[in-house]
C-alpha cells in the first residue's frame, strides 16, 4: 500500500499523576503496537503533562490517534501540528520516552534552552515550531 507518511504532534495532561510503573506499562504497550504498525516517535512527560510526536503511514497514525484520544489516562488533548513528511524525523524510535521530572537537564545537550519554557498544550499550540524543536533536542540527545 502506498500510504503517505505523516507526522502528528499533540499535547495532553495526565488524568492523575502517573507513577514510574504506570509510565513503563504505557510505554511497553506502545512500543509493541508501534512496532507492529510501523510507527515511530517520542513521548515526553513533565509535571503531569505529555508531549508526543507520532509518525508513520497516515492511516495508522490517524487510527492510533483516535484510540489515544479516548484513553482515560489523559485528557485535554490538543493537536499541535500535523504535516506530511518525506522521511521520518524520529525514525530510530518505536517510542522514545523521557520523564523530564527525573532527568538531569545537563545530560541532554540543548535541553537547558527549554528548561524555563512552560510545558503545556496551550503554549505548544501557540508555538508549534517550539514543540518540534523541543522534541528534536531529545531525539538528538537520547542516542
Ligand atoms: C499519553 C499517551 C500516549 C500513548 N502513546 C501510544 C503510542 O505511541 N502507541 C500506542 O500503541 N499506544 C499509545 N497509547 C496507548 C493507547 O491509548 C492504547 O491504550 C493502546 O494503543 C492500546 O490500544 P488497543 O489495545 O485498543 O489496541 C498512549 C496513551 C497515552 C495516554
């Protein structure tokens, strides 16, 4: 099938603060399914908020996003950007993950520039390019 590739970025807030175990369970589930659907991306979590980029064949991304939007583990889901891509920006990852509450900022080059940015959907929706740049720092930093 010749499905075009798309990239979707959204932000949301966790319904309850997520424990490390809950985050790991979510990731394990996500990675297995993303591998099956040929999806890649990054999920960031900070102070109860999520920022995620998903990329892959349009039908798979759209379908998963519908599922994700119904997931009761989070709410206030806000689409930040959707675009067609020629190649993947986050292709190395079935779903990379960083819990920014637990992370030493100095361990990810470039992160310090974003440390004082708000980490919420409203801010990212106003500045989609900033959301992308933020995710990119983690793509480059988590090798
Ligand atoms: C913040 C957040 C991010 C998620 N990211 C993914 C993901 O990248 N891939 C995935 O398969 N499921 C992800 N999920 C989980 C889905 O909502 C859903 O539970 C999962 O795909 C299993 O759905 P199914 O068993 O109905 O197929 C995410 C959920 C949340 C709350």
